[in-house]
C-alpha cells in the first residue's frame, strides 16, 4: 500500500486497528480493507465461510456491518466527516461499503466514547453478576443503533421469556446433535494459538462450562436446563432482539452496524455483552419468534447484556498486515 496525502501511516493504523477489533461470527474476521485517497473500502472475505453454521452468509454480512461501524468511528475521531455507501457496486459483490471523507468534523462525545470502547469490547459468555441492568441503561441501549430499518427490542415479560426459552432449548438440542456444525465449531475453537490452523477463532477460555445454551456455541457436552429454569435465568439478564424490516443482504449489514453501536454503548456504561445468532438459522426458531412474540420484522440476532462477574478474556485478532489488501 502506498502512502497518500490523505492517510498517514498513523491514520492507517488507527483505522485498521478499529476494524480488526470488530466482533464477527466465530471470530472469523471475514473482511479486508483498502484505503485509497480520502476513502475506506471494506470487502467481504467469502473464503472464510461457515457452510454449516452460516450457509447463506447472513452472519458474515452482519459481521461486516460491525466492522463498518468501527471504521466510521475511526474516521470520525480522526476528524473526518463521513459519507457511507453500502453495497455500492453491483459488479463487485465483495465490496460491502465505501466510506468517503467529505470534510472536516469535530467528533462528538458519543463518537469518542464509542471509539474508546472498541478496544475494551469482548464477547462475554459467562454468567453475569447478580446486579441487574438499570432501566436508564436499557433505554440508552435501545436508542443506540440509529440505523435505518433496524429495531431493537428488550424481551422482558414472562410470556416473552418463556417463548424464547422454549425455542432456545429446541435449538440447543438440534445443534448439539448436528455433527457438521460441531466439527465446524471445533475447527474454529482455539486451544493453542501457536498451532491453530486459522490463527483466529473462538478462544477456548471464553467458553462457559455451565449450562448456558442461550450464550451460544452449544457443544455435545453442554448440559441443557429445562425451559422453565432457562426462562428463570433469562429473567435475571437483559436480552435484546435485533429486527430488520427486510431480510436482504443489505438488511444484514445494517443489523451488524446497529449491533456494534449498541455493544459499544454497553461497554462504555460498564456492561458486558455477547451476541447469539446460531438458533436463528433454524427456520422453526425464527418463525417461532415471529409468531409467538408478534414481531413486525425479521429477527437477526439476540444480544445478552449484563454486569460482568469477572474479567472478560479476549480472542485473538488478525494483524494489520493481514487486513489491508495489497494495491
């Protein structure tokens, strides 16, 4: 990559590090970045596919959306006003976003707070502390996305949580017995970073050993509580459901952008979170949520939010050199 008047080496480092810290399905980090004069181009890496977990590439598009959110924040803290174009070139389907610098900008406090949260964001798959999330914080989380076509709802009523618990129990039972899914999960679970074939993935230390199927990544040995007990546990957490007005690739990217803004807001307020998409790949679960909860959109992901009960370990990240596309 050549140096340009628009992006200094330091600025390139800021933008690249913001992108590599975005959350992604199985921590695959399925994106690459180009930084031509005054622009940032984010590309989808379709070679990092999960045919059993994500056969349609929905989670990969959501993951790219989270990276776009971080990329825009990085540009704004560098003093650039941004113009975002999603899926801008029908001839280049791997080009997910073009973010252009269109002038100067003084970053807002919200920009600065969310950007500073990027380095502290982790996937928290352990049980939360007993302290509940305040109504004030929940209100801020629901207002955080600011993304067209994306709605976030908090599942709180006894009926909502009972319906969710039943569907999560069903999904966990199916995924626990799915050999293809389990093989794929094992391939992307890191026990030894030095010898792991992908270099990135889900760090084994981040996985819970307690019966928490709603935390995702259900394995054959994961014990499953009955739906009544699961609903009771869900009642002690804050569960957010992200909905989109449509179910296209563009909707999935937008859902990812909204997810990251919500997650970074949670981190800034001292909360931890993890997103879960696995159950929603089962059509019975997705349609069941729509019918039982009376939803007016398409459910794309669940996010559990709470106060961390301990340190949140970090999964490995790709190097900046692996992220940047050669010219």
